[in-house]
């Protein structure tokens, strides 16, 4: 699991980072290798590769922006049921890596508890979705050349050293689906730095950069991709919310008289203007995004029916941005993972305890709410059935 001494929030600067750096500039936060001890090791990576079947592009090798053909480091295996999967060939994999390929494993947060905990930490802090990819390289050959990403990234160097040349942006906030392509980067970088184990780097989206293990030693790092939340997302959300109005649901009067078309547009404009003038628009949008975030996959085996009233049973939420609110009728509402639950007000303390994302004993949850173990287990059962919680501790 992620070591208690390592907090990416503290390393980047907490609230000061959000106010001064996020989306504005890059930041390097130096740290000691000991600070990330236990986060993820080469042995962990070897075990993942040995015990999982991966297909490109989730697992791939890259050289200068090009993907190495899978047949150069794996071989097809045909099962007795005539399905085909690609088995890694360690000797060929090693050769390709020694020749300059970079090893890439996407969504490693779904495969490793420590990296999953790191993703959850970032999701709770930045209130956005996070996917963590892993990169390993051994030579000064660049895996992807000079490029930019369409999302902010937080890089954690796990082992070895990696050189980063940062060129800055040539288009403000470029998007995956955009109307223009960013201009090429300048020839000279604005920063040339080396990350060593324990260092953290933040890079806003759209910033050109090139990365290589050019320091004479291998490199292992993870890149935490932060889901962007843009004005385009707000407009899309508004279009959904405004469907409550019949004018928004109505057909556009394409063949109507000019007066009818003007009246239609005037109504639409007033609806939009009223929403945009609302002081709590961004807060409502953010709350809705939090409430509809996807839950992380977390079965609760062997508990397939109800949670037992076991004092030592461990429970945690698998959604990192739950919304908990008191309701005027005296109940409490929990919204998480696109689902909504209404409980008696006395359940609020146990729900608030679960909202921190940590694993809690059922006895502690029951004590916080002043209810019996059976009553607390009933609440847990509802949350597990709704895929918002997991029995058995943090995943």
C-alpha cells in the first residue's frame, strides 16, 4: 500500500498549488527515495506482467512515437477453445527494451493497490477522474518524441532517473477535439531537468515536452492523467439540464417566419442568460460531476448477499467524490457513483466516516452512528449493492 509518509497533496503544496500553479505552470517538487518506499517496485511490475494477459494498447512498447509490433516481443497462444492471446516472451522483451523501447502499461491504478491509493488521493483532492499509466525505460531513446498531452499530469519518479525537457505551450488549453492544432514548439526548452526517485512533477495540458532515460541508468515512473473539466463540459451539462424547458425540447423553427425564429432564439437566450447569471452554477455543475463519477471495480467476495454484522468487517467507499447532504424531511442523502440513497438522519455520522475513502471497521461505523451492528450492516449492504462500497478494505 501507499506509504503514510508520502502525500502527493503535501508534496505539491496543497491549497497554494491549487491557487497558484494548477493549470498555469509546471512545478517540480523534490523528494527523497525513502518517501515513496512501498509505493511500487520493479518486483511489483514483474508480478503484474507475469500474472495478467494484456493486449495492445494497454500494454505496449514505444520508440520515437511509434508502437513496436507485438510479435517482436510476444507470441500468439491458441487455447483449446480457439481463442488467441499474446504471451510475453521475456528474452525478446528484454532485447527490445535494451534497443531503446519504452515499456508502457496503462491504468496500472486498476492493477496495484498502492497506485490505486495514489489515484484515490488525487481524485479526492482535485475532484476529477484520474488514470495512472506506468513507463519504464533504459536508454536515451525517446519513447514518444516531443509531444503534448490533452490533460494535466502529475508524474512520480519511482526509481532511477528521467530527463525532462519542457518547452511550454503554443496554444492555450488545447483539446483532444479541437478546432486548431498547436503550433510546433520552440527549438530550445524552457526547462531541462532530471527527476530522481521521490521527485514529483506537475505539467499542465498542452505543454510540449520530451522524456528520456539519458542519465546512464534505468527509469521507472508513473504519470497520473487528470481528467479535464472545461467550458465545453459546462455547456454540454447545461444543455442537458435545460431540457426541462419545453422550448429546449422543441424543434428549431427552421421553416418558420423570421419573427417565430427570433422569438425562439430569444427564449433560448433568456434561459441561458439566467443560468449563466446564477451564483451557484459552477457549484451545481461540480456537485453533479462528483455525484456521477464512475465507481472503481471492487467485488466484495465472499459476501454475495448481505453484509454480516461482524464487528471486524472492513468497509470502504469505492467512489472518491461522494456528496452527503441533510434533507429537510429529516433524512440524509448520499449521492455517489451516479446513484442516490436516502437514509435516516442517524446514519449520517457513519456515512461521513466512510466519505474519507479509508477502510473502517463495522464496529466503528456503528459506534459513530449509535446504531447496532446489524443496522450498520444493512446500510453497508445497500451501498455494496449500489457499487459504491466494498467489503474487505481499500482496493
